[in-house]
C-alpha cells in the first residue's frame, strides 16, 4: 500500500511541475489504487476476531 501511495504522490508532484498529460493520468491511476488498497486492508482488519480484554488464567491441576 505504501508503494502505491508514494507513486501517487510522486506523479502528482511531477504533474504539478511539468504538466504532462501522462503524469495526470498516472496520478489518477495510482490515487485510485491507493484508495482501493486502503479499503481492501480495512476489510481484512474488520474481519479479525475480537480479542478478549484479559486472557483467561491457565487452570493448574495437581497431578501428584
């Protein structure tokens, strides 16, 4: 996700400096990819099972 975000920022900066049409297109593509990746990762994080506040203490038994 970080790579796509860096590419988007780089292309936006390059487009602002040089105003070449392909850089504007690349900015849009990488920007959309970064948003898609963010949503994709958030979906995975939302599916994680909830963690208990405090794990149960192990049950100790006298085996002797």
